[in-house]
C-alpha cells in the first residue's frame, strides 16, 4: 500500500471570494475565456448585485489534463459582484437573445475611497463596466465539470 498523493485527491468545486484587487486577479485568471449567453446576465439594482452564469474553462485543471491525457473540461460557474451602484455596457445587445459572449478579462479601476469600477472585457470589443462601492466578488462552480466541446484549451496571451 502506498501513501496518497495530491493527484489522488477528489477535486472540489471552486468557491472563491475577492475583497481586494489581488483577490480579484485570482478570480479573473480562473474566469478568463468563459463563455455565456447574453440571457444569463442578471442585474438587480435593488440588491446592488450583478451576476453571470458562465461556462468557464477549468484553468486550474489544465496541467493535470495534459499530464494524464484527459480531455479538457469546462464547468458552469456563477460570478457575482455585490456592492454595485450602476452598470453600463458597450457592444452587448440584450435584445439579441442568441448572442454568446466571451470574457477576456476582469479588472478593477480604483476610485478614491475603495470604490471604483470593475470592467469585464469581452471578445469583439464589448465591455461591461460596473461602478462599485467596494470589491466584493465571488466565483462559485455550480455543476460538475464536463468535457470542453472544442476538446482544446483556449488560446490566449499570458
């Protein structure tokens, strides 16, 4: 009998929170190249909450998939931004119900006292800009991973 190794461990769904710019960068790296239908954008002004249901590539599993020859995976995740004061978008037509968007990056533009803007940059020159009172973001996996339909890892600059 041999000792258990890290690779033998059961993979758990992500459930991460960000309360500052460094934390947000961790979430941004895991949500990079996620795709989502325009119909899965939710903005609830009375709750000051913005949410997306994403189909994100499992970046945290990419190296293990390559080492073991397993298919690349995606998982459905909910990205929630709280403390949102307002939402503006460019290049996002909410009336085009079949529109699929791709998240390229997630960044924070600081204001004066912890406030600022969280910017979701989308493929095709689209963007969603959230005015926030403070950084309060969560990323939580809500389904089991599934094989990436393309069978490939997204190509991007690191």
